[in-house]
């Protein structure tokens, strides 16, 4: 009340004072509404911002797999991706294997030799030797590798025979499998794996044909493999015999052995392996223990049971690196055959899955190299090596986790085994060599300057694959046998008609008289004899062989095929290298040994001859009546 009285006394007009108060109240209401609108706008903006942030987070979470997939595609799109991935996987598996061998062998090494680093030091020595062999396999040229494939296989078979001689081979645990050289044991049955991969791929690539007979595929590969298996069984060593069978099966499969024959060989091999497993006492007990017929926790099933306990003790995340309890003489061969159980106990389920993932990636890289190679030898060798390494890895993991009977096959590059590590690194070096011979890799390495690592390692520049003369001749002979597409040119075609290429009907071989003037491609030595023995002026199949000096241009032998008034066409003489393909029409294309296309026309009435081949062209005008002539190249 007191606030309104002075306003009324000071203002002469009471109505004006009341009006001012009302205006003030209206202004206050307006300010209040404006503030409310601002607060509403801020709330709406905050809600929209929160919604946008949530949408952005969800979009970002959804785009992470897409980003990873795009990064993997960009990585694999590089020309040297296969080569770099092989180097990376070799380094990772070798390093991880050394760490796990140190962890798994420390207790047994200390109890036997008084040092926890004895077995680890031996493994490091063989790993360093394996890196040297890896480097040598990376540098060796492919042609040199194929040249020494047969001698290497012969040396490996001789070593297998020598190790069986008492006093030469070392007897250990009832088997004679090793040579002891300056304190290091070498197992020749491991060396024969590399030799068989190289020699088998070389043999089947040399006999590469679309319609190769069964004998060409099996002989002498299968007899030599059977001899190798016999020598290994006499050691005895059933696990290596299984790996030799895997190598031969992979070679024959990728070489194109018929499925029925391959299935029969596979069934025969499985039956033979079962017979050999049941023939020996300790092997049959392992098989029976796996099948559940023998319940002896302290006997044949001891290792498998202790491996199961170790995996169960590890759980998901493991007990920690070096903290395994199974390696304290509870699990025999913890550093060798059953090292995957130590990995599962110390690193848990995640560590075991990591090992499986590394071998899956290695399998993808190996088959990628085999698929991208153009050399049949490298394709066969890469695929066989990949199958061998991955089969050994998954057989080892299978019997450790209880899915397969115990066979004694090691985990490649992870289990302790000097000769096994040496041979696997040699195989990976061959894979890296094949990766450098991919077409894109060859183009990159030959086109640009070598990298700093390549200059430091002095790696040679890879050479692109080219068929040898024997392979080219074999392909031509196969094309003749299978009746492939050939060009035909009849003698009665018009001078301006198009050149036609005819494909014979499927299932029918082309007849020798199909089309006038058609001749099959002669062999080089037979072609020379026919050329020298053809009498001048002889007519065969509508062709005329003119006498020397009878209008031939440039001294090349020409033939004329005419109709009616004697108009014909001239063809160039045979190249000293490849000869003339008589199945190709002369008009519009004349193909010699170099494959250059050209055109040849001869008109007897006007005495004019034109010939164009490759980048050069020659035109010759000859007028027999006046004796004038002109020529231009």
C-alpha cells in the first residue's frame, strides 16, 4: 500500500498512475513469459543435443566394424601384402613359441640338467639356424630350386636309411630316429617333409596336362612316398608317417587327381593307419583309451587326463604366464607334444583361441599365395606346405583337448623340437619366396627402387613366370589332342571375305579333311623335313608352291591359292623359331612364331603384292611386261 500512495500524490492524474502500474505488471508478465520460453528452448536444445550424441555414439559403434573391414581390405590390396604377412606370422609364431618353451621346460630342465634354460637355449639355437634357412629359401631362385629338387629328395631318403643303422643313428625311448651332431640331435624324417614338398610339386608341375593319365600323376611320386613311409615305420614313427601321407594327398589333390581315385587312396590310408596303430602295444592302448575301452588313469590315458586337468585349471583368463602347475612333472612332455595344455593353463581360453587364430590367418595367407601364383610349381608347393602346417597344428590341438587320440605330432613353431622348428621355418621361407613371385609383387619390385630392408638383405629381384619351351610344346600337343579352337581358311573364300575361327563340336575330334587347305601344326623337326623335301611346283590341297624366282618378294616362300582366273593370296615364309600356323587364314592376319599379325594379298593379274606385319609395311608393284618395279617399307 505504501508503494502506491506516493505515486498517487505525485501524479496529478490518478488515472495515469493506475495505468503506469498496470503497464509495469504487464511488462513483468512479458519478461516472465520470455524467460519461460528461453528455458523451454534450452531444454529442447539440450534434449536434441543428448539425442544427437546418442545417435552419434550408436553410429560410431556401428561404424567400427566397417572401419576395421575397410582397413583389412586396404591392407590386403597392397602388392606385397602376402609377403609382409608371411614375415609377420613367422616372427609372431617363433617368438611366442620361444616364450612358451621357456615357461614349459624350466622345471624339467632344472630337474634333469640343473639349469632352467638348457632346453630353451637349444631351441634358440635351432630358431636362429631356422632364420638362416628361412633367408636362404627366400633368396634361392625358383629355377635353381626345381633343379635341385630331385637330388635333395635322394639325400633325404639316404639319411632315412642311414639312421636305421646301429651306431649311426641314436636309439632313444625305443626308437632310432636321430643323428647327434656336436651335441645337437637332427631328425631326418623332418627334413624329408621339405624335400618331398619341393620334389613332388616339381614333378607334378613338369607333367602338367589337362588330360594327364593316372600313371603320370602317381608314378614315381607314390612309389617313392611308400618307400619313405616304410623307412619311417621301421624307426618306428607313426606320426611322421601320417604327415607324409598328408603331403602326398595334398599334392595329388591339387594336381587334379580324380575324386574317386583320391577317395580310394584316402580310405586305404586310413585303414592302414588304424592297422599300424593297433599293431603296436602302446599305440593300441592309446587308441583304446581314447575310445573309452581302457580306463587306466595312471597308464595309457595319463597324458590326456593331465592335459584336461591343465586346461580346466586355466579357465578363461589363465593362471598367469609361468604359473602352471602341470609342468611340475605332472604332465609328461609339457614342453613338446602337450605345450598347448600349458598355454591353456597359463593364458586361459583366450590364449588358446589366440593360437588358433594365428594358424587360421596363416592358412588364409598360404592359400592366398597359392591362388595368386601363376607358376604351377609355386602354386602346388605353396598349397601343399600350407596344408601340412595347418594339419599338424590342428591334429596337435585336437588330441590335447581330447578330440583325437594321442599321435605325437608337434605344434609347429611352438613345441620344443629343433629339427621341426628348422623345417617349418624353411617351409615358411619358401612361402615368402612364392609371395614375392606373385604378378603384382613382381611388377612392384621390378618397377620401383628396392626398399631399405631389401637392400640390406640383398634380396634378388623376382623374375616373372614364363613357360619353358617344353611346356609350350606340351600345351600345343594337348590342344591338338583335345581338338581346341583353331582358325580355318578355306581355299574358295573370296579375296575380301572375313577371317573366321571355327570351334569343333564338343565331344568330336576335328577331322583331317574338314575344310580345304587346313593343316595341323607340324612339329619343328618334322616341319623342317617337309619344307626341304617339297618339290617345286607341287600342288597339294589346292596350294601351289612356285619355283624360286617366280615372283616371290624378299626371297620368302609364298603360296598362291586361286580360283578361276588365277587370283590368289601369298603368305610369308615360316619363322625359324615358331613357323607358320597353317590353321590361320591369310587374309587379315598372318601369324608367325612371334605372334605378329599382318596382311598379305597377291593379285596375279595386276602383279601387285601388299604385305603388312607388325609395325612395318611393304608395298611392291611389279609389272612383268615392262620390267619396272617399285618397293616401299
